[in-house]
C-alpha cells in the first residue's frame, strides 16, 4: 500500500519522501508554505530552483501587472465592443 501511495505522488514536480513529506522540486512543502510568494513558487515550478530576491520581486511585479491590466475599465470596454 505504501508503494502505491508513493508512486501516485511522484511526478516531475513532486515526490513523497518517507511516506508523509511532500517535496516540490526537492523542497519540502512545509518549508515553502508561508515563505515563498506566488511568483517565487511559479519560478520554482518552471525552473526547478527558487529565484533570488530580485527575480522573485520581478515575478511578483509581472503577475500584479498582468492582473491589473486584465481588470482595468479600458480593457473591459474593448472586450464589450
């Protein structure tokens, strides 16, 4: 049964270590929660490593800019036309 659960969690992104500890790209999920931002987590998933502080800030800024642009009145008006 333990091997069945372990195989289910093993992907190119995640593995199950010692049957209870989920690793994301080699980092423990408990170590990531509350410590990394959305942008940093996205970078980790795409590149396989946590970004440095400046890259992490850049990723956050890109996500905020993308979200901000999507909901501005000008873009909403264009979509309605």
